[in-house]
C-alpha cells in the first residue's frame, strides 16, 4: 500500500513511540526501533510532545482549575480513537470492545488526579490506556493540531497564457451584378450599339420582341427578350448568331446557346462570341438541338435584327 501521508509528517508508528517515550519511557527494543526512523523528524515532533506534556503536567501540579469539560472530552475521544486503533491493529485479540475502551478513556479524562503528598511526583508508569490517560491524549491532540492538520503549501502560481488575437473577418464580398445590371452599364457607354429584334414568320416567333446591346470594344453584349416561348433543354435550345460584314454570310459567329424558363416573362441573355466580331451587321436567334450546332440550317429563326 502506498504512503499517503503529507511530506514531512510522522507515521503512526513514530507517533506511538514518541508519545510513549514522553509518558512512560521506551524499552531497549522500542528505542532501537525509534533510532532507525527519521531522526530529524522524530526530534522535531518530540519537542512538540514534550511541550504538551510539560504544559499538562504544570496544569495538574499547580492546583489550577481542571480542564474544561468540552476540551477534556475532545482530548479523551481523540486519544481513545488513536490508541484503540493502534492497539487493535497490533493485538486484535486483546481488544474486545472498542466502545468500552473509548468510554474508559473518556471517564479517566474527566477525573482530576489528586495531588501527590511528596514534593516530587512519582514517575509515570502505566499501561497506554491507563496511567498517562489525558496527558497522552493532550499530546496527541497537540500533534493533530500542529502536525497532521497543517495546511499544504500553496501551489505555485500558474502562468496565464493570453489567447492569440482573433483576426477580424474579411469584409463581405459584394454580390456580382446581374445580367440586367451589366446590360444597363453597357447602355451607359457612348460607343455601345443597340439593335432592335423583331419576330420572324416562324410559328415559334409569335409575339417575340426585344433588342441587342453590343460593345465592339469589349466584345460583350446582351439580348433582351419579351414573349419568347419557354423551351425544354432536353428537346431543343435557342442559339445566338452574329453576322460579321467581313466574313462569309454562310458562317455567322456562334454567340452561345440559352434556355427560357417557364413563366419567365422578360429575359436578358449574355452573348458569348466564339470569334472576334469586327463589323457586326446582324443578330439572329434560331431553334437548334440541345447543345447547339456549328453551322445552322436556319430552319427555325425566331428573332432577327440588323444594324442598318
């Protein structure tokens, strides 16, 4: 079993021998057992016990008042419990009833022993539960107060580590502009072209109207439609074509495909030209297969607009 005593405190065997040394003396075997223990610790606690014994002896030999009843009972109870536990562990067969031992020790502690007629008191020689009764109890109490119940040394201060500074959150990024906002920005430029779009005779073009906004410098533009029928992307898509005056009319520049969702009303579609357009002459929208085509047969042209 590990020793759980606080560091620098005597164990029960040393306390037992020290008290017996003060009250009734030690046998040669007991003195040898004490000598092999921690001499510095034993000497320190022996002085405490001798002071306690001297104080108790002085109180009993000067004719002073007996110990207060509460203190006497406390001393007797602690001494009885200490020595009863030690005696029980050493000789269990000699202790029949721990309550009787405690009662006997408490009764002896309440009785003030008579003064000896001779000038010098006789040496104290008695059993550990008899003659030195409340003297040993007082010593035991002093040891308990000034030894076993000493507060442990304060813990060293613990360094407090400040948390690292928290970086402020990055500023919120503004939402990207919508296609309608970008179209409006293009219209504000002086060199932007705006070309009206009209419906053709194709049945799918009924009710279509709109315009094209195109910037020759940045090669960016937008289609603006109203009345264009919604499409199913799995069946067909709309495709944009840009006719360049410097190219063969049979091969207009692809401007990308787009869809019109149901109940869309007006839509703004960005133009993504696959080639550089130097002289835009006309814009058209056709109905093609999903993904668009490289060269349109122009069977279904739904909107058309020219620059002149």
